[in-house]
């Protein structure tokens, strides 16, 4: 009889432990899924912001090309330099987009920090560039 009681108590203890482990595993799995969702959302948001910046740069390139038609030789040289700078910015954006795309959940924090710094740098350069264009074209660079 004592053996049966001990066996029953042992089985109940094992059952409780198994249930506890199962619930803990489900909780960890849920946290992992939430992390994956957050990473995916952050990636999508960053990519959208960068694509928007890229579209602004494309519009500015088109504006510069339109200005080239009316420009003298000196201004054409300046426009060429500006367009080259813009293409460099677009290249930087493409590299950042590739970094975002290739980041895993494990590397995301480091990649995100790097991308945030690079994006801030690109945005600062873009702001300065727009001011330079406006100044070059006497406020007509918008």
C-alpha cells in the first residue's frame, strides 16, 4: 500500500513538473514569436523610411536634370557634381537596405543600431545637400 501511495505521489509530482515545463515552454515560445514580429515590424518600418528618402533623392535628381537643360557650362558642371553626390547617397541607402534585409533576429540589435546611425548621417547629408542646391539655384532648388 505504501508503495502504491508513493508511486501515485511520484506520478502526480512528475505530472506537475511536466505541466510546469510545458507552460514555461509555451511562454518562451510566445516571447520568441513576439520578438520575431517586432523585428519584422521594425525592419519594415526602417525600409519604408529609407525608400521614402530614396524617392526624394530620385525627385531631386530629376529636378537637377531639368535644370541642366537651361544651365550654362559652369552650372552643368555643378549639377554633375550634385548628381554624383546624390547617386552616392542612393548607393548608401541600398547598402543599408541590404543590411536590414539580411539581418537575423540574433543580429538585429547590432544591425538596427548601425542602420540608425547611418540613416541619421544620410538624412543630415541630405538636409545639407538640399540647402546647397537651394543656395546654388537662388532658392529655386526645391
